[in-house]
C-alpha cells in the first residue's frame, strides 16, 4: 500500500526473500497501521499542498530509490518494498522420491505419445514446412513429396501432431510439477518426480524427429543464409540487403520472404561469422546449410539443458521442474529447433555464462590470489562466464541485459547494499555508502571492460565492424499483436478509421513504441534494485526483466516468450506463474499455423476437424483407460465389494 511503513520483526517471524546460497538474506517485515488524518495534519501545514507534477516526480524518484528518505524510525526495514510482491513467485522446492512402477509405465506411454506427435509434425512439415523455393530436396521424390501434393492432409498431420505434442507435455507435467488442478493450484509439492535421466531421455526422443525435419513455422533461416553469403563475399551485411547484395534471382534470395529482401541483417557479428563459416563449407547448397544451422540451434539447446537445471538447483527449485517448463516447452521444440532460430544459441550461451559466473561469485574462495592481481580459480570462472555472456550478446543483443543482474550479484558479494545507498544522511553519505559505491563501481567496471573488450574483439576480428548497432530496429516493420504498444496502436488506429477520423496507426506507433521502451527501462531499473535489495535472486530478476522487455518490445515473435520463460523456470515456483506460463505456451504453440503456403478457409476448417478426430483416435489407442473410465471402474469395484459384503 502506498505510504505504508515496514518494521523488522524477530527472525522467527521472517519471510523468505527468494534467495539461496550466498544471496540469501533474511528480511522480515510486517505492515504498520496507516497514519490517521490527525497525524498527517499535525506533521504538515494545511496550506502546504504539493503540486501534482511535483508529487508524480517525487513518487517516481522514490519508486526507483533515487530520492533520499526522511528521518528513519527505529527498526525500519530500510530496503523498501522492492520486489516484495514479485518475490512471492518463488518458493524452495524439496526433494521427493522417484516414480513408482505404475507411474514409470505411464511416463513411458506419455513419452511415446509425444514422440508420435513429433513424427506427425515431421510428416506434415514435408508439405506445410518452409521449404526452399529452389533446391527443394523433396521435389520429384515419389514418397517424400506426397505431403506437398496433399496440402489438406499435410496440414491435418501438422495440427494433430502439434496438439499431441502439447498434450504429452501437459501430461508429463504431472511428473515434474504435479497435477495442474491439485498440486499446482494449491501450491503443493508432488509426491514423486521423474528423475533427471527420465526427463533427458524424453526430451531426446521428442527432439529426434525435428533434427531431420525441414524448417517450419518461419523462413528466418533463409535470411540467415543470404546474409551469411553476403558476409562471405566480403560485403557489409549491415548495409547491404539480400536483394541488393546477391540479386533477386540468387538461390538464397528467392527463399527469403519479401518483407526481408530489402532489409540489412539485424543479428550480431558472431552469428554472421558462424554463418560465414557455414557458407564456406556448404557453398550455395541449401539442404546442407540448413543442416548446419540446425546443428547450431541444437548446440544452443544442449547448453540450455546443461545450465538450466544447475541454475534451478542454485535457486532452490527442482531441476526436473525447471527442465520441463523451460527446455521441454513446446515453444522451444517447435520454434527454436523446428524453426531453426538463433535464439536457441543466444539463450544457451547466456544461461551457460550466468551459471559459470555464479560458480565464481558463490564460491567461498577469493576472486584474486592472495597478494596478487591474478585471478584465483573462482576469479577465472567469473571471467570465463562473463566472456561467454558477452559472446551471447554478439549472437543477439537481447542477452546483454543479463550483465546488469550478474553485476548486482557480484556487487553484493563485495558488500553492496541498497540501504547504504538510499538512506545514508547527506553529511555521512560517503562514509556509510563508500563500500557499496565502490562495490557497484568495481562490478560495473570489471564487467563493462569484459563486455567492451569482447564486443570490440568480435566486431573487429570478424571484419564486420560495428554496423550491427545501426540495424537493431530493423524488425520494427513487423506489426505483431503480441507486442503491447503495437497492439494498442494498431487497435486505436483501426478504431479511428471506423469512426471516420482517418488512419493514424503509424503516428500512434511512432509515439507508443518509444514510450513503451522508456517504461521498460524504468521497470528494469526497478528489478535491478530488487536484486540489490536482496528481495529477488538475480536469475529471477533477470527473467522478470526479460518478460517486461518482451511485452513492451516494438515487435514480438512467439518464440520471444522463451526469453522470459526459460530463466524464470529456474526460479519461479508460484502457482499463478506456472499456470500462466503453461497456458500461454500451450495456446501459442497450437494457434501459430504452418507457413508453408496460403491456406484457404475451408481447407483450414477441414484440417481442424480431421485433426481433432485423429487426436481423439490416437489418444484412445495410447491411453486405453481414460480418467473418467478409471473413476467409473473404481465405483464399480466399490459397488461390487459392498455387494459381496452383504
């Protein structure tokens, strides 16, 4: 509540702040009654009425921790309310036993059920996938080209396979986070969980069909090929578009969507350098280049699978639960692997870098060798993790946001605290806040030097320079309904057209998008302060900041949601977060249609009806006993036992 005050209570009445290990700090608060009107009148003259603008600026400064607090009262919780509400998303999860024999049998059925869905998606993608315009390896094949000649059937297989994969993921959640309607809703820990080996095997089986599938749900990979070819020819991909650099009839340009043929590359120099290497190996042979880029995506997924459970364990969350929500998410399987997106590599390198950094930060060992400026083993881990993190930003710039939260964690290790910065009296400010200021400046300086050095080394070493800094807004041409400022602007513009006021959509976009980015920046500062105050673990604060960034981003693709879901999977255990993340992931996975060709309305309707029937038939075959059938049989067994007694 605005204007409330918090007091420290005995440790026995404390509340958890969402941190573990070196970041855990007990912060205990309890609300204080609101001051009465008499108290307010006695403390301020009746004529002193603050102006609205001044009041708004003051509240904003206080919200960000930039305004010096007044005289503190004894026992006041000087960390403020940073992250108190969001910290409720986290709760430590205890270890539970493995699955029993019956549950393991059900797990095997679910694994095979999901694999069947993945195979159906593979078969459907032979017709509905984003196949190349030229050098189509399926053209002329007697059997493999059948789905491309039977579009409604291929669409049916794609829809049915996607739904089955999503259903299998939801069913598997019972053995990772518990039953959605009981354990998750009530915040209970499941009685038993599948083991890490069972989760890894399930993910591997579900991914295998996508390894050999054609690109699906997106044609971005053909832009990768064209921009890499431009770099391989010695041209600047940040100033030359595929159409201008390669020609409109080039084998790569022909497969690039019209929207991106005239736009330069928006990706980092490290990614284009890797693409340049692939081009030198595969030449202009599209199938081989697609296999190589998918290998990069799979390498990124492997890094996610390695780092995510370890970060979850560091945050006190079940590694299997984090793996299920993050790495086994249908959005990751369908889009990052099936769609061959470079976000897989970016996220994998980011998470791996964060984990390696925290191995050094959380180590009891000093970061420097005694009596020397050389790093210790923990110091080398910190440096290696920071280098990997900086390299991930050279794949796609979004991961640079993680540097702020790693920096906060390092500053807290060196003694930085928010109260020392916010509540020290002016005359004693430097004396009381010196350690915190030095820790924050030292952390920012060290990580800033690493980020700048790696960025300069990659930009200059690849020969691509710093042109990538001028093309970061290339994607603004997309009007995505998942972007909050874009959705509001487009909706307002259409309402204006209906009211006869004219189409002012672009004007609304020009205003709403910058304002949304400013709001996002303010909120990111808020989450940084929450991590500095000790309310949130830096991994959780990063996930929340990524979610804020995505929602207010000018353009959002479905797989961008993984930027927030995957880090939060390692920290957030709150029931509403998991329910929301599960629901959004399932819905977005199903509603995003294949993009291989234009679909007429009657074809889509026929495919949906056929897909529903196919899903029902396969579900009945895999699960001979439905839940309602088990309940009916249980009632019959009870009635029979009662009858035998009488």
